[in-house]
């Protein structure tokens, strides 16, 4: 660092920006941000990284640097949002493994922020074991033992033989120091009980991982097979285009997206289930606008309308539109049968949203409403504890 000359780096970055070399300019501004942050000039560091992000908004690692700047300025919510943005870009850009390496390096001593990275990952994709283990480790580092236990149990359902998940869960159970739970854990390790039984015994609930609340019509599936195959091919073509080496080339994706949606509309027609599937694919890629547009084409008279509203709530929540997400989840409650998995999940999401927004009374009301239907639903007990509720309350 003795030969580092910040003024020269700044001048080169400005010259590169004027010349249209946005990647070189962004790299210079990012280097300056790191330098200024280490000098504890946090506001100046934030200005530099924001300029880098302005030039290359699809570069995920920049948001980790931004999160560090915001955290140093005591802007906890902004730091959280930046980390979540990095996770979403990791999924969209197919660079989660790369960003994960940066995360563990840059935010090594900030489990509070790493928690939000993995939480965002799991909000979009629950098919890999890595985010379960990562989230659990971040929670353990903060001594959030009960929350870590629930995350690890979910991971255990996905991959019961995963050594890392089993070791972490063993550590958590030891820390919780509950003799009954320790006995159940030993019985599971000895093969005496199944993982779903373990979840129930440890106060969790087996997750309906595919959230497929409608029965499959096998005859209809056969009729639609060719069309769905064509749709799948269209999705694959889009994914290949998204795997571009240069992140700044993403600005050229819009014409491709327009053509893809034109073709997919011809294939899908009025197939509501296909609309749901495509909306989910867009959601995973961080294409929230396209996902919402697909869902908007599912009419209120359709039997899948409730599922569409539930998915819309998830999208709006990821976008940070929490008030709008409340409306979507409330619609699910109105149109779904009570006691159905979809109804319970919407009630659960409403309780969590109200709690996050600081509306304790509505969160409490929703918790007790769900508790009447299923007192052991997911992390309901943890939510009650966080709200300071006890058995004497209604």
C-alpha cells in the first residue's frame, strides 16, 4: 500500500468513465472505496462505491462493499438491503459460488449481515444445502440457537446425510441443553426415528417444499406435455443468454426478454399453471416485473388465483414493497380454504410481515388465528417468543 496513490486512481477512474470504459472506472472507484473505508472515511467511501454501482449495477461484489460502508455509518437497514441485493444478483448472474467466496472474506466478522445474504438466497431457492448451512452458521455466531435449529432441521429434510448440517445441528442441540431434545437427536442418529418425526419432536414441522397445493391432473399433464417441453426449451435459451461473461452486457438483455415473452405467450396461452411456473422462473432470476406481469394474467375466477397471489406476495416482499405484500397475502386468506396449506402459509407470512413492520397487535392477532388451526406451524413458537407472548395471553 506504500505505493498506492489515491489521487492517481481517482483521475484514472474519471478518465475511464469519460471514455466509456465503465468497467475500468468502476474498478477504480471500488478500490478507492476500500481505501477510504480503511481510513475510516466512511461517507466518502460510500460515495465512491455508489459511483461504481451506478456504472456497473449488475456487479454483485460491489454491494458487499456498499454494505460494509453502510454498516460503518450505522445504517443497518441499508447494509442489509445491499447484502440481499448481492444474493439476488448471484442468482440472476449465476455467480452465487463466486459471491459466496467474497461474502465469507469481506463479511467474515459480520454474521449479522451474512445472515441476510443466506436468508435472501433461501427466500428464492431452497434446493441447495449451502444456504441452510450458511444461514445456520451466521445464526450460531450470534448465539441465535433456536433459530439455527429450525434452519438446520429444514436442511436435514433436504439432505439428511449432509455431514456439515448434522454437525452443526449436534452443536446447537448441545448448546440448547434440553435433555429431551438430546434424547430424540440420539435416537435419530441411531436410525430409530425418521427426519420428519425428529422435526415434530423438536418443535418444528415438515416443510411442504414444493408448495404445490393443487392435485395433479394426470390426463391434463399428458395433453400438455409437448407444449411444456417447448416452454422449457425457451427457458433454457434464456438462461444461456444470461450466462454472459461480462456483467455490463446485461443491458442488452431487454430485446431478448421481449422476444422470449412473445414466444412464451404463444406457447402458454391460457394455461394458468404454466404462468405460475414461468413467474417463479422470472422470480428466481430477479426479474420481478416480468414475474408480476405473468401473475397478473391469472384471473380471480381461476382456481390457481390464490397461489398466484401468494407468489405475488413473495415477489413484493423481495422488492421491499411490504405494504403491497400484505395486500396479496390477505387476498390469499380470503380466497383459500381455511386449514389448507396455502391459507396457513399466507397467515404465517402476514404474522412475520406485521412483526417486521412493528405492528405488534396485528402480528399477535395473526399468530393466534393461525395457532387455532395449527399451533405447531413452522416457527410460530419462535414468533410468539419474539413478541413476548405467553400462554396466559389469548
